[in-house]
C-alpha cells in the first residue's frame, strides 16, 4: 500500500514539495486533496487516496507542487 500523509490546504506552505489530487468529476464543484509522500508512483498514491477518502470518484488528476528555492 502506498504511504502518504494528507495535508490541509492552509498547511501546504510548510512543505517543500507536496501534491494535489484534483477531483475533476464534478466541474461545478471542484475539490482537491493535498498530500505528501516519498513514493515515486504518484498515480498509485493518488488512486489509494481516492479509494480511501473519496470512493466512487472516477475522474481525477495529480498535480505536483514544488516550492522554488
């Protein structure tokens, strides 16, 4: 199982690198979950997050975010 830690949107500024799973299923009410991980396969981690926290969602995308140094 992929390891990850969900991060609240207001706390992402404390991480040098974090990722966003943007749920694109309902374009009228877009939703995102933010997370950190050391795993290399982001798609696998995102699929695990969706399965754990938003079961039934079929359309999503992963967006990497990295702070500029």
